[in-house]
């Protein structure tokens, strides 16, 4: 889809010839709406007749509106003039025309305040999300929407330039989100560890990244006993993927992103209930988000160095699989008693976190669909954010706010570590049920003493269940904005 900005103030909107015009209004501010006479007349008539109310989410579709060159007109009401509300309104407005024949759309606001770069990013996010259709294993999927071009109308040329920069960033993030969704949506017999490795190599070739894939023997030489223990019950060979984006001087310490790449999680010997187990193909959402973020970096080319680490394997139960009570030795040399084989994500991440030390990173962020406990704590709106570094946590929180990809900081008090004590190893891989998301983060923290570290638990945000089942592509927007904030 093509996105562009156009200088066309509210008075000029009626003269724009387009398939559809979406006008975003602000809830409860009838007197503040800035509109040309023809549009104002249509709006006032709709308000008087009760066909539209200035309440959040309300829409009105008008076909062949009088005095307006656009063939279709949609009024949609946003909760306020902020970018987050604008995104929701654009999505609702587009839904009113999605099934029709519109190939191009112009979006404008009746706000007194000018639209900015964040509104532009919101526009791209809303329309790109609406246009995505998964069809890799479903050729019978409905055709993608016809929309090919979207224009954001702003007051003048100066505003158009600023908004244009926001559109460019938004398109890069949207491309990353789409890649992450596409990878995570594929079934596990397609999206194997080898598939992730191939996608990483494809990205590297397309955008000039460096890519290395460590095989089982390489991991054995490095002493990745914890990662390999998880993989030993599967016929699929494990892959440890290393991506490098070098946008700054070689001496600049990189940001390291570590993505959990369990391409299917049965739970192993501690097998999961069969209900909804199919959704465990999404357990590589962290890995998908790292690939998606690199896709965005390839478009934006910021002056920063970034390393992506993806430990990838399946967690399967067979005669070679790890058992509850087994003790393994991690790459760090610390031993781990495996009390629950379904707590496998932390077992592959801990070796990746140790491997990250060699890059002398400025910061390390791991991303994982790690615990159901985080879903219970935060639901599906915010990812869990864990970090003992206040500055790093604040930076990630701000990136989430800016990108509408929200996170919530959770505690890491030392007392939670007590739950991981073991009589037979340096630590157990699980604590009790209480505070499960926190004790999982405390486990990972034991492998991060040499650099600033944060953990994002995306178990509640990486995919949706039910009728809307599918990957969301989160937290690619958060991660991309975070990395961009570190560019020089």
C-alpha cells in the first residue's frame, strides 16, 4: 500500500477527488470541528437527525455526498485528538468502506490541533493491520482489500513534511509487523527452526545484515547444555540464529535483542492439555518479533548497532526428551534442575543471554511468550516489562507508549528468588504458582549480571484467540521505537 501526505486544509477537503474520504471528529466537541461548509452542513444534519452522535467509535457512511468530490464519505468519532485515539478511529472508519470498491482513501481530521508524525504512524498501523490477510496455507482466504493508496491530508506543506517522516517510519514498522505475523501464523510443520534460519538469511541478503546460524555441534562446543536439553526430544534440528545490523561505528556497543524461538511447545513430558494446544505454534512470537524489528531496521537504517539472537527448537516428548528432575548445565556453568519441562522458554533463553556477553552490549532485551501467569496478571493489552535498570525500563516503556504497543513494568524484588532454590542444582527452573511471571524473570536475571537487561513477557499480546485467532506482530513497534531512540 502506498502512503503519502498532502497539504489540503479543512476548507479544501471537498475538492479532493478520491474514492473515499474519512473525516475524524473529536468526541464531545461539536463547536471545535474544523470543516468546510459542505462537510459542516452534512455533519450538522446528521447530528440533528440522530444519525450520528459525537461519541467515541460512532461512524456514519454517506454515499455520493452532496457538494463533495469524494465518492464516499465517512465521519468517525475519536475519543480525543491524540494519536492512539486517531488510530482507533481510522480503523473504525476504514471498516465502513472495507468491503466496497474503494482503491484510494484520503484521511483528514476536524481537530483544532494539527496532525503530527505520531498521527501519521497511527494511520499506517491502522490501515496496514486492516489490510493483512494470511493465505500461505489457505488459498481460499478472502481477497485482500482493494485499497492501494492512502493519503493523510494536513494543513500545509510544512505539516506535510513532518507527517511524511512519520509515514515513512510507520511503513517500516508495518513491514516488520507483517513479517512477524506471517512467520508466527504459519503452522509448526512449516515454521520450523530451519524456516526461521532461512528467513533470517533472506533478511540478511536483502538488507545487508550479517547472519550466522549455529548448528547443534556449534552449540555443543559452546556448552549450551540448557538450550540443547530442550531440543533433544525433537526430530527437528535446533538452530541458534545470530543477526547483526551495523549502522554505527564498530566501537559503538550494540543493542542485543533475544527472541524465544520455540516453534512448537507441547510442554514436553510435562505435557500441556490438548485444548488450544494448536496455539503453541505462536510460542516463537519473540523470535518473530526480532525478525520483524530487523525488517524495519533494514528500511530505516538508523545509526545504531543491533544484534539479534534467536535460539530456536521444538519442545517435544519422546524417549530422548528431558524429564522432570533432570539437571542440566547452562553455558554460564550454572546448573538447573528441570522441575517442569513446560518451562522451557527460560531454558533456551538463558544460554542466549550468556552468549550475548561476547558483544559487550549497551543493553539486552529478551522477548518471549514466557508465562501464562503474565496473561493472568495483565490480560491481553500490555506486555509484561521486567528490569532492574530504571533507565532501560523507562526507555522501553516510553517506546511502547509512543508506538501504541504498551507494556507495564513488573517487580523484581530479591525475595522472589527464594522460589527458585533447589536441593540438587544451583536453581530450579520454576517456582510455585504464585508470581509465576516474576519468578520466570528472576530466573533469567541470574544470567544477566554483565550488562543492563530487560525482559518482555508477551504471552498475552503476541497473538489473539477465538474468531480473530492470529499473530499480532507485537512487540515489533515497541522494539523498533526503542532501537531508534538509541540511534546517534
